[in-house]
């Protein structure tokens, strides 16, 4: 066989992609964990915004009174 000849097809087989059960489980767990983290972060941001609004209202009421 010279370098000009093509490689026989039985020599090159495309690899099949095989996802293990553990890898699939890890993807699901990562998605679940990241999803709850976003919700927690959003609720913390909302709580901080609510505290800010409440403190500004209190400051405004004190200055007006």
C-alpha cells in the first residue's frame, strides 16, 4: 500500500458516542442544582430590593414628619 491509496473502510470505523448513566445523572443533578441557585439568588436580590424600598420610605416619612 502506498500513501496514494485510500485507507480501507474496515480499518476506520467512526466511534459511537456512548453516554454513561452516571454522566447523564450528573447532567441532571447539575441542572437541578444550578436551577435552584438561580432561584435563591433571585429571591435574595428581591429581598434586598424590598429592604431598600422600605428603608427609603422610612427615611422619606421621617424627613416629611
